[in-house]
């Protein structure tokens, strides 16, 4: 969270994570439990494509 300048988890989720999920760039590993301590996010195929295009 510190990389993107956020210190509050809830705000980070609402301002960073949720828009990326809505855009289809990332997905949650446990979609039914968004606040689980074991929750992680992973890139979708669309997210990987976006990153590759952005690096060029």
C-alpha cells in the first residue's frame, strides 16, 4: 500500500483495488471473502496484456 501512497486498507480497497477489479485487470483469489486475511489479488489475462502494452 505504501507504494501507491495509501495507508488505510479500506480506502486502498475502495480507491485502488475495486476499480482494478471492475476494469477486469485483477481478480481476487477468494472472491466470496474480500476481507479474508488470506485474500490475494492476481492479474487477469486482460491485466497481463495491459501491462505488456504499457511497457512498450
